[in-house]
């Protein structure tokens, strides 16, 4: 059951000009969270901005009851959030989402993400490696200026491949190309992905062609995070155009079997 609380901000780090990592004290949310869950934050007590902001969970410190999340300043709401200082209280609801990453049935997992979509994959990789899974991580960025969390992902991966589109850092190309190579070499038995929609579509198609189990974390605009407002619907792959059926990313997801949704 999600908890609503005013969580103390106990850590703040600016990773890039527009990218912040916050650490909040939220022991009950930490205790009940799984890789893939998210939280919703009310950034201000004023009526504007009114809606909460959905933000994925980056890291769970279960010993100290601290939850970490990373966000990019994109508009008024996240700009207000970025001004919070250590000691401030943040209005949080979580954990949210019933669809989470499930890796326990596999041994050689591929974790693939692009840009700011890599953040919810860290907790997954960390937990999987702690459970003695072989974690192969593929993270891609447009260029060197956007590269983030390389060392952190190295620590939770058995193998890490970092790519940039222009070749300014790491390997040149797209992360999915290196994933496909490892699949062809028999190194991968499952895929877990989060990132831009074009990347997810490509991963979904690759998994289908190679007949490999795949779970994808979708990002949609969410007003409530509880399945009430119906603003984050995604069409099921099994339904027709004439009679479409939908699932709500905030409730059934955000993680789905890639065969179950049409993206």
C-alpha cells in the first residue's frame, strides 16, 4: 500500500547543470519498494503546479531507510523541486506501480537504457548482481557531455558497455547494437529496458526476433499515479484497432512484458 509522507531531504547532489540526485529519508517506502517502482512528488504547497510529478526510484538504501531519485529540470515543477535544500521536507507518495522488474528466473540478464532512462535500471542491476546474476549493462548517450553514472553502473555490473551516438566517449554507436552482438554470441537470456520510446521499440522488436524474454519500463505522463485519472493508458498488444483495450502504466506498470503492450 502506498504511503504518503513528508520525507526529509538528507542529501542533494547536482550531477549536471540540469540534473539532480536527491536522497530522502523514507524507511517504509524503502522497505516496500522493488526495482521498477516509482514515487510521486508534490513540488509545492501552492495550487500551481497542482499535479504531482512521477519520478523513478534510482537507489534504495535499505540499511538507512534512504531512497534516492534523480530528475532533470524540464519545467516549472522540477525547477521548484531543484531549489529544495537539505533539511527540507518533500511531499512524497510511494511506492507506486504493481509492474516491477522480475529477474529471478534468469542467469545472464541484459540491462539496457538510454539517456535519463537509465536511472530506474540501477536498483535492478544492483539487486540482480547481489543475487549472483550475471549482469550485462548497456547504456547509451548522445554525446560525452551527457554521460552520467558510469562508475556507479560499473559497480553493479559484471560487464558494462557505454556508448555515445557520435563516438565522443566510450564505444561509438547505439547500445542496442552491442546487445544484439552479445545475444548472437549466446551471452544473454533476458532483457530489461528503459529509455526513449524509439529505443524501447527497437529493443521490443529485437527481443521478438531473437525470442528472448523482455521487460520494458514505460514512461508516460501521470497525474495521479493510482490508475484513477486514466492519463497514462497504453494499448495492449492483443487487442484490435476496432476494439482496443488499455492498461494503465502507473498501475499495471510501469514495467511490462514487451509482448503485452503496443508502443
